C-alpha cells in the first residue's frame, strides 16, 4: 500500500526548472532513498512534499488524500514530518525542552515526561537536562530526529541526516533509523553518502537536473549506467 504518491510534480524558479514532471511513490513501511548530484532537485522535492513550497503542477497524495499545497503545520498534524540538513535547535533550552516544544498543546500529555520517551528512542535521554548548544554534532542530529518523532509521524523525511558525521556516528544513526523503521515509521532519506543510502534503503529514486533517471532496488541502482554517468562518473561503491 502506498502511503505517498507524487504525480507529475513540477517546480520552477524563474527560468530554472528545479523539478520536472516527477512521479514516484512510497510504500508504507519502507525506507526510500532519494539521491542525485548537487542541484538535482532533491531538497526542492522534499520542500514540495512537506508544504514549504507549492508546486507549479502535479499532485501529492498522502494516505489517500490530495494534500497538494497544504502548509507544513497542517501536514504535520496529518502525520508527515521532516528534518532539516542544517540543524537549528533552541540553543539555550534544554534537550528535553527542545523536544517538548513539539508536544505543546497535545491534550493529556505531560510534555517533558513524554519528551524524555522520544529522547530514549534516539539514545539521548542521559543528556536531557543539558543545553542544546552544548551537544556535539552527532547528538544534534539525533535531537532533530527526536523533535520530528514527537509529532508522531507516519512518514518521516530526512534531509541529509548523515552530513558531517564521523564513521562511528553515521553507523549509530543508521542503526537508529533501521530501528525506527522496524517500529513502523516509513521514511524518505535524502543523502550524499552512497555507502549509507545503499545499505539503508529498500528502494532508491535517482534525480538529475530535476528529472527521475532511475528507480529500483539498491542492487539495481549501483549497476545503472545512467546513474553512474550522471551521478558519479564511475562505478558506485556500495
């Protein structure tokens, strides 16, 4: 069953066509990798799906409902959340309070206590009382994910979550995302670290110049000549 279906999505900025007639779907329960060279349109797609941009054409169907052009706060309530490439927490608030903000207004929820539950999920409960500005980069990435999880999403979109991480941090984050996926959270992951995306994703969509040039299992994508030529200029190491 498809949780998300994108049909004919198009977005231009002046004379630049950032996304052109893009169609793909996400199956409930899977991790879909979205890759492509710089300027391929990946983040624009994410911004369109999550309501930060409105498409010029095309449709976005989420859980059977046409949500094209819906604003982010409405989509969050419907179960669609995202993280950002550049993590921007409330620096002078505690780690727990950063997550509690996402819980504000939920009836019957003691926000700080509930926030700690999400911090436990990402392995940050032991740092709940620290100021967010004191966290190392890897833990800031986990905090960003915890804040998104606090909205209790059915579909989580992650924009380059492995950027800037050490090998050890990347390995920890990969295991975390796999664990969250096993708990029933469907994901779209935008990433430049090919070794990660090929091991993490069930399927991969490849963009180049705003258009889809390939789609399939990681084992198929690494052998695709169009992908090799457009994205890497050589053999993909998975």
